[in-house]
């Protein structure tokens, strides 16, 4: 036990040291700052899943699967996300490091898996960022097309970069208030949707008529299958809590609170959103974002327009722009921190490991934003096909990342047993382990292969097949290539490092006060944090 305590003490001086950047430290080894508070972690967790994908891209999901189809696919993927977050919460609460599950993969499984996972996760967030550039440019063109789409992408490119260059505390504050605006706005929309459906606004009672005509399913099981990748892409960001834990002031308090509320946030904001747009808009509405669309009205905007609330539609679009700024912030944050970890562990060019005096990895930020310029491909109709393919790949990457999180969690629990440690001593335990963890791992493996099965339908689509599955051999090549190059070995349970990076609970002013929670306070904690 003395050796373990000594190991924990030594681990406190790591990549994420609480000290500020000393002028004598080299930029390549200067630590990130631990200044995120509990409320920041709470809102970053929810802000990461309420982006332009949900507010705009949900229209494409409704078009492909219909109202019942989207509820099924997003509910099923939501259950998977819940168990993935339980696993990640257990690990991130105990070992809060900026590398998060990318580092866990190296320590608990094999360093080669960490290499492949890190680059796949970085690619995921770069494509998400590109999608946000595309979304904001299309939404702004709802008001005017005087300024071309490429110009709006360029303008927001500089806006996102500028916001991302601020320190971590400023980032946390920006995300807190932007996410709060999104939460309040969606809540108001749900109330308005009920009134519209009941006939209080718009002059006609809608009810569930669109579930009968044109129907509840757009393309049966095929439509549901097509939206699994969309669900994976839109849910991407829930695992962001693991990354932010490395820069949290008190992860043992902040991370479990964020994790415990994931289920309710998924149920309220995702399932709730698809339920309401499914009763207000038919899936064959020509204004929905579908393949080949050049204008991208949000389902929320369409619903208000159809009800005769034109001013409300403009407000929704303004909210979408707010969501894009928040999501763009988050995308650059995660992609840059992932690159920073990779660079400082020899898995990416060393230059990407530089940070400035504010603890911001500015080189990694700049590279991530430059690669996101693939968004310009969406402007051209021909290049748009390439752009859609690149975005589709990000959904598959999400399932790979989630599956790996479950794998490292299983390995971690086995190491606890092998090293004579008790899971009862963990500050946060994953719910329903091992059943939920193994089930989520199996579900992610299944979805990796099932999401593209429509390519095999008659007639067989070579293009769709390549788009749906090309990332799998690329990921395997990254893992095997690094393994052969570095001669990495599978980590034995007895040798697994389950101590480095642990932190004792920090007493933070106003965060350790026990307050008796009533119904209103509980509701506030679920929605806002």
C-alpha cells in the first residue's frame, strides 16, 4: 500500500499539473491548466450534444427514417451512449488525464490501439467541425444569399479560431453561457410545439396525423439502418467529459455529476426533439435537409413557419448560429487536446505539442482548423459528394471510439482483480457492470458493420460500400502499422498502470456545501447542471 501511495504522489506531477505555466518551462512540456469548475463540466457535457447536427441535421434523419424510425434508432444508440458514459465516468473520475480514453488504451490494452484510436478520434472531430462550418453557412443564407456560402465559412473559420485561443477558464465560461442559451431555447420550443400540435398556434390541430400520412416509417428497417450513422455523429460529444476531466479543478465531484445526468439529457433533448419534430413535420416535406439540398432549413424553423410564426423561425435560426459557435468551440477543443496528447507521446509530430502561456495548444488548434477547411468542398455540387462521404466516415469513427472505451473499461476491471484491488474503493462505479459494458461493446461492434448494410441491397452500390466501410481497414492499418513499427506489446493485467494520474478530491469553495434538493433543484440539475 505504501508503494501505491508513493506512486499516486509521484503521479501528481504529470501532463496536467495544477501549477501555472512557468516562464522557465519549455513550450513543449508546459502543462495544461486545471481551472474548469463543476458547472463548466456540466454545461460542456450538455453543450457537446446540442449542436447544429441536432438542430439542422435532424431533418435529414427524419427524411430518411420517418418519425418512428428516428425515435427507434436514436433511442437504441442513446442506450449505448448511456453505458459508454458509465464506463468512461468510472475511468475519468479515478484517472482524470487529458489524453482520456486514448491514454487508457495505451496503458490498459496496447500502445498501438492508442495510436489508431487517437487519429480516428481526431478525424472524427475535424469532420464534425467541417460539418458545423457547412451548417452555419447554410443557415445564415436563410436570411440572405448576397454573401456567398464560402465567404460565411471563411468568416466563421476566424471566429472559431479566435475563441479557441483564449485560456481554459474563458473557454469554460463561454461554453457555459452558450450552452445555457441552447438549453433554455429548446425547452421553450418543446412548449411551443405542444401548443402548435394542439391547435393553439397555427389554427389547426395536428396531433399525430403525419404518423398516418405520409406514415411513421420512411423506408422501413432500411431507413432505421441509415440513421444509425447519423445518430452516432450527432451523439458524438457525450464522451467529451473524459477530455475535460484532465483540466477540471475537482474531477471527483464534477465528472460523476455530469455522467449521472447523461441519461436524462439524452431522453429529454434527443428523444424529445425527434418526437416533437416528428409530429409537426411530415418526413417528405421538401424543405427538410436531404441529399442534394442546397438550402438547409432546420426542422424547428420549418415547424414554426408552417404554423405561421415567421418571426419565431428567425429566432430559431439565430439560436442555431449560437449552437454552431458553441459546437465549433468544443470541436476545436477536443481535436486540439487529442493532438496534444498524441504529440507529447510520440504519436504525432512534436511541434503539435506546443502550448502558449495561457496553456492553449495553439499549433494543434491551427492544424485542426486548417484540415476542417474540407467544408469548402460542400460549396461545389461535384465536390459535395466527396464532402458527404467524409462526414459519413465520422459516424463510423464514433462507434469505433465507443467500442474501445468499453474494451479499456473491461481490461481495467480485470486489472483491479489481478492486482488485488477492490472495485468498491472506486470513487464512481459504472452502473450494471459487467452486463451493460459487454452489451454496449457488442452493440458497437454490430453497428460498425450493420450501419452500411444498405449498400448490399439490390442493386449493390460500390460507392456506398466504400464510404460505409473504408475507415475500418484504415483503422486496422494504423493499429498494425504502429505495432510493427514500434514493436508494442499487449499489456499484461499484472503490469497494467492503474495508478498514474490519480488525484485526491479537491475541496473547492462552494462546491462542497451540501444542499437539500427539492423537486425544482433536481430538475434544474438534470437540465442545466
